[in-house]
């Protein structure tokens, strides 16, 4: 379990060659229905975000941070349910959606600072934060480095990072490597299938198509995001998290080893762990009602 030192350099090598865009610029322009797109500045980059329910001042803020390849549309199945209880901050990670594409490599810590820039721009001092997969790493960094900005913390289908974590399953590493030689459409479809449980991928082709359609990050930016995630080193820093924390993970996840959820639960003081039997990486797409119910119940305690 610990270390997996031979895999980290190998995975970095797979990703490094394709990780750098030739020039900075806007990402894909898909925008989910809702409020208008706003932009926060973090250095030279514009980070796109959206506020929903901002006039309902009595509801707490909940920041939503997506994973690799998705923009804010990746929260589509649960937005209506979560919007009944929270004011939402939907963030497009750098290189996704309408956020700018960096022209150089970056770290998960840089992505966490992007979210802080969004909070500052929106005038939000403190909020609940939920991140899935790569977004879960970003959420951990926020809770460690900016504890005064995080109230409740929700970590979905994510890992504490090397050297003390279970590595990415070999099949997903191979898929990332193979993606470089696939057409964009084939790569998106294969990644969508891999992110669902095997039975869901086979039984719900319309869901696979929808997920593939939503993976509209700039291709080189997506590889840069993958490189940032592959090099993420939590270094047991999760023991410093003081935000009340909920960890959600599907037992059939083939993207992030489900055993990482238990590692996080042991390291974060007082964390609560909920597993979804038989579900894959993208929990909110396979069981949106159950997912939103767990999040809402935890944050309303």
C-alpha cells in the first residue's frame, strides 16, 4: 500500500509529455444552465465560477470542485437537490469549462489557491467545500492550508496522495497512457465507462454518452490536471484537518482505490465514512438521490 514508489514516476512519465498546452487561452465554453458566469483572477489566470441561490442569505455556502476533465456541469445530477439547502459556488478548474488554460505545469496546491481566489472575488469568507477525485485533493489542500475558509468538508472518491496511499489501479493507469493515441471521442467514452461500475456502464449507454459529452476540458490541460493529481503528496497532512469531514466512496471504484477512503477516515480527526456498495467512481451520477441525501444530512447536523 504505502509508497508505491515505482508507480509514481511511471505515471508522471506517462502524463508529462502531453501535459503542457502550447499557449494559454480559454477552455471549452460549455456552460450549465443557472446563474451567469463570473471570473476571479489568480495571477495571470481567470478562473470561471457561478453562484446559485446567492439571494437566499440564510442558507450556507457550498463550494463544488470537480475532478479530472469535467467542468461544473459534472455536478448536474445533484444541483437541484443541493440547491434546496445550500447556496452553491460552482468552480471550473483551471483548464476546464471557461477557466483559462495554464501555459505551464501546476500543482494541486495551485488549484486550491484558485478556489480561494473565487471565494475572495465572491466575497465569501467561509464555506462548506466538496470535491470529487482530483477535486477532493484540492479540497484537502484547502482544509489544510486555509482552515479559516472551510467549514464542512466532503471528500468524494479521492485519495490522500502518495507516499502513504494505495496507488491508482493498474487498469486506469493503462487507460491514461492509451488515451494519448485515441481520438478525443473514444478517449472520453472509455474514461466514462471506467468511471462507472461495470454493470452501470453496460446497462446505461445513455449515461456513458452523457458523461463522455461533458468531458470537454482542453486535452492538454486535462493531461496537466492528471499530472498534478498523480504527483499529489498528502504526506499525512490530513491529520491537521480540523473541519468536520464526510468521506464518500463507491466500493466498485476502479479509478481511485476504495481503500483510500479508509485511510482518509483514519487520518482526519472525527471523520465520518460512508461507502456506496457496488458503485463506481462517479457516485453522484449513479445514485444522485442517495448522494445528495448523505451530503445534506451531514452538513445540516
